[in-house]
């Protein structure tokens, strides 16, 4: 019950959100390794899928029904890698997106 009374005594919206939801940003000790892992995953996925598409498209004997499916899967994977930036942004912005300047009371 002490936590509830502490929250009720907070007058600033940002202080209240920080008390209820936690910090706005990840600490730097988490942010740098996490960003590095995401960058490595992005680069590896993009290069690997591009190589797969290039090999299948450039060799006529590789253009079978199964490889057509793999080509389509590689294209979808690259689009997910390129367009899926919102996941990384959600992790970087961690818990809550709005400060008191953008929140409507």
C-alpha cells in the first residue's frame, strides 16, 4: 500500500509515468550490445537472402518449384528485415512513448 501512496503524492506527469512504467530508455550497457546484435542480424539476413535470390534467378537449372518457393521466402524475409524497424524502435524506446508534452490530459 505504500507504493500507492507514493504514486498519489507525485504531481509531475513524467515522474508519475517513470514511477509506474519504469525508465524511458534502456541503459547504455544494454543499448549498445542489443543494437550491435540487431545490426549483425540485419546485415547477415540481407546478404544471405540476396545471395539466395541471385543464385536462383541467374541459374536456369535452379528454377524449380521448390526453389521458386525459397525465392519467394527470401524476398519476404528481406522485406521483413527492411520494413520491420518498428521492433527495434520499440525496444529502444522501451516502455512508454509519450512524455507530458505529447500526452493529452
